[in-house]
C-alpha cells in the first residue's frame, strides 16, 4: 500500500502558535477541555490584494532585463531544493521558463504574448497539481532577492516588482503546514540586501 | 533529485469553476487579459462553526456504541485508499483508533479521558503532517455513512453526530486542490441512506 508524503511539522510549536493567535486574543473562547461545544467560524486563509507592477517597469527596464530576471530566478530554483517541484526534464523546464517570462513581461506592461497564447493566467489553478507550502513560497521569494540583485533593475522598479510577486505568491500556497497566516515580506525588509555589494 | 507527489487536477474544469464562482458574480472584475492590475483581496478558506454533539448523544447511545462506531469507521478506512494516510503499522493504527474513540466519547458528553491524556485536541494541527484534500474528506465522510448505518444510533443521535463530524472535518483539509469551497453535506442528504435496509 502506498504511503503519502508527510511533512515534518513541529506540532508543539504550532500548538503554541495557536494559543498566541487564537486564545490570547479571545480569552473567553470556549475550550474543548472545559466542555466548550462550539468552535466559531473563522476565515483561516485570506488572500490580500495582488497589485500588479505599473507599466513603468516595462518602460524603464525593457523586455530583455525582465526575461533575464525570470531566467536567472529559475536557474536558482533549478539548483535549489525547490527543483523537486519542477521534475527532471530540463527541456520541459526551459519551455516553462519562457512562458513564465512572457507572463512577467506582460504583467509589467509589455506585449500581451502570454494571454494571446495561454488565456487568463489563473496561476493558482495552474499550480494546483504541485504541492506548495508556506515555506516553499518563502524560499521562492528568497531566491528572487538574489535574482533581483543582479537584474540591473532600479530600486523603484524592484519595489514595484516585489510588491507584485510577494502578494501574488501567497496565492500559490495550496498546502497549509502552519497555523499562522503566511508571512508578509515588505520591500523595506529586502531593500538593504539589494543594495549590498555582490 | 526527489520529485514531489503531484495531484491529478482537471485544470480545465477548475478554470470553468473559477469563471462561475468569481467572474460571473463580479462582471466588472478586471481581467488580466484586459490589462487589469489588481486582484482583489478575498477569503478563500472559511471555516464555518463546528457544533459539537450535545451530551444527549452520550446519554442516549452510551460509550460502547460510540467506540464501536469509531472502530468500525476506522476498519472501513483501513480497507480504503485512505489507508495511505495511516501508514502500514497496524498496531500503531489501533492505538490511534483507541485515542480517537476517547475523543469522540468526550465530544459526545462522556468522560474526559481524551483531554486528561492529550490536552486540547487542536485536530487541525495534529493533522498538519498528513496531506488531506477536499476529496479525502468526502471519502472519509462517505465511510462514516456506512459506519453510522450499522451503529444502532437513533436517527436523532446520528443527526447530532453528523452535524459535528461534517463541520469538524472541514478543518482537516490542508491541501486545496479545487477552486470551489469544500462541499457541505447536510444530514438531510444522507438521512435516507441511513434508513435503507442493509
């Protein structure tokens, strides 16, 4: 009989996170151990706005730099543990990278080659077959910091770009492995990293 | 390089579900293909109330019948594709079934053996390591219909019990594989199945 892949989850830490998140702000909440018999409704998974980059990113940086950024990011992904998400077929991977680059170019205000070929992106649906956790998203974004650093993007373009990918990437998480909501990583937090000497 | 398990998702059907759910009710929503640049915030994962069964279930049915119900349900699980979630160690499985039975007895108004031994249930956290999809929950509930049918529970107790497990089970889903919210399965929908001759 097959077994399903299991995630290593620190249950004790998650229980403590639950206490902090849930019970510390609702001290009157009924607890099961005290005979509470309702667990109230809650929205556990809220997607914030996704703000696409303004067309100025395309105007200022141009298609070539945007494509190079996407390609570089995917080279980093291919050499990271996240490669497990992509399978082993390098040729298939490269095709997918080209399509992704089309999407990024269009999202930044460039020609609409992505939608002409593929239709609406609905990226959360396209990612449904691939199991993506909160930690996977963070690693994906981490690698984007490295790629942005070498992209030649102005700090202004990098900020517009980051605001988009940081919010969009939340919607790719389809496997929750933590009690806490996925982390937000504001541009301010990575700005200094981008400025450092390589 | 390892590959991750992938889910078989019907992307076309999910795209159509997205159209129905999202765009048909928001005809003015900006579409990416028309240069829309905001995807508005949304709560994609809402947990409704969990209503625990009233203590009358324990009073009317008693510990023995509740334990037998849980054990029977788990026998059905062990012989179903959901066994992949439990691993192959039958002795470990049986221990877990006994703990689960403690929990169900307590939830139905019986002695508090579960919380005395294990503390607060926080079942969503305890299930985090195990990947559970919407379809897994439906299959788990389906097997409960069969188990309830042979439980000897009155229709009234079965309703109270079902209302609990149907709502609680929503919180075990940690792997979303569909655009649509998880299905609600009201007692009315299974009532006739419980009444049928075995």
